[in-house]
């Protein structure tokens, strides 16, 4: 199997439950990937500013399909970002508030936005995933002059998520698509703007066939990506529908399973 690109989800996949990874082992692998001309891509629902913080010495040498594909950075340079019209942003806000999420985050190119009414403990939790963040009097105050909005991030109690996904699908009427990102979190994405779309843009740019890509994931927002690539790996801790979408199930995120499989893929090249 020829592999020319490796794409990894972060939470629940590349990162362990303490939000860490074996940095020394990865850096050695990363240099081997570079020697063989294999692209390394972080594909996550999280904010680019958060994702690059995990790779302080290496982030300008890799690429990021962040915000579920809505914001793509290639080796430190802006490559692509999606954009929602303000009318769609306001319409979505009106619909989702009725479902009483515990957190609502508007995700933009410059930063994330939350209401000043967000409780401090919730704000502190959200800030981990969105370090570039700003409080607004109310989210409806956002304007196109402030930023380019391309995603919503919602949190709910981690029960009845399938019912919440169904309710959001009804409320949003196809204007945005709800996808589970794990642990009660749901992202609202622009139709067609997902991780697979981001990988497709990069694979076209780099002239890499989807069959030459390996990808790793654990949550609902990874399904399109895993279906797009030739070598798809679900974590042992993945949601069942993610396992069904993958060609192989590997160990859990707490066992350095992604790094282990990367080593095997490198040996096979």
C-alpha cells in the first residue's frame, strides 16, 4: 500500500484522555514522513490556534484541516476558509436556542465568539478548545465586518445526543448540518464543508489519490473523511457508526495506537 498523506483527528484519536501525546516518538516519526515525502495533516473540529499549540516546533511544517474543514492552513499559510452569510448565522441562532444547549460558540477565521452570559466555568472549558475567543453582549451582535463565521460549536449534556442531532436537523432545514464531535458536543457545519472536503482540496493540490491517504478518527465528524480515504482506521474507543465506516479498528487513544500504526505504515513504504 502506497501512502502519501496521513490525516489524524485529535481528541479521542491522536491525543490521549489527558490531551497529550508522546512528543518524542511523534517527532521522530514526523521526520521520517518528511524524508519519504508523506504529508501529515491534522484534521479536527477544533480551532487552528488550539491545534497548532500541540506542535509548537513543527506546526509550520504540517497542514491543518481545522474547524471540520472550514479553515485550512498549509505550513503556516492560509489556504482556504468557508463563510456563512450573516442571515444564515442569525437564522441558525434563533433555531438552536430553543434546544437549550449548555454552550454556543460562533467559530470565525479571527476568533471564536460567545455570549457574555456564558457562565465562567463553561467559558473556561470552551477556552481550552478556542484560545482565541471574545465575549459579546449577545451573539446576535456579530457582523460580517467583525469576522467570517463558518461553524457553530454546541455543547449539551452527554445524553440523548442522537435525539439532539435529529432535532437540530429539523430546526436547521438543511442550511447547516449537525455532526457529533464527542462527549456531548455537536458542530454545525456548512453542507459539504467537512473534513473529507478539506482533504480533497489538499489531495488535489498535492496530486495525491484518495487511495494513497490514511486517516484516523473516533467521532461522527470523522465519518466522511474515513469514507474518502483508502486506509481508514477507527479507534477502539470510537463511536460504533465510526467503526462501521472504517476498514480497520485499532487500539484506543490511550495506547499510542495512531503512532504505532504510523510506524507500521512507514515500514510498509
